[in-house]
C-alpha cells in the first residue's frame, strides 16, 4: 500500500520565496470524512485523482492517478464541494529534502504552510529558518478540512 509520511508547518517570513518558483493548483473534494478523502486536482496543466486514507500519526495511505486535464477541470466545476482549494505550490530543495510551500488564495488567503514528505515517521531533518510552528497533528490544516472550514472563517 502506498503510504504518505508527511510533516506540516506554518511558514515565517518571506526568505523561502527566493528558493523556487510556483505552480498554481486548484483542487476539490468529491468525498471527505475522517476515514478517507477523494480529491480532484489541477496542477498547472495536469490533472490528478487522489484517494487518501485516514491519518494515523503523520502517515496515511495515498493513491494518486494522472487523469486528463479536461476531466479534472470538469469534475472541479460540476461535482466537487465548494469552496475549492486554490493555492500556489513552491517546491524547494533544502539540505536534500523537498519542501512544498503552499501559499493559499481565495477563502484560505493569508495561510502559508510548508510540508515535507519523509521516508519514515522518525526521520531526523533539519528545519529551515523560515519554518514556524508544527501543525502536523492539527486537522484544521488538512486541505480537506480547509475546504469545509476555510482559514478566513477561523
């Protein structure tokens, strides 16, 4: 079973901005509850369907499939719950680890979160200076929950 092991942090300041360029993402949820989520995503000019299991600690099952861009756009417009998640994702390599910094727009504007995928839950990792509070265990920061309870409403 493919497993995603991920830690998530708030971002401090703007020092990270000079480390990479961003891609615009739009994503929506076809289904989402405490046991699973089914997400449609457009990342730049590519479409994806992703199924994720329940989070246990910082790990969860994840299955992701490329789908035609036109299908992804149609699913976002016709079947996904509102609001959609809109963000620019920056992929930054720091000391051998790939950090994904998401700068949210729309109903989640003002939120900037950094995620790093790990090989194991106990993997040691250096934290860049721009990393703030860890929010890995705070479900409010799951994208599926941001779609239901946007950051601007907190």
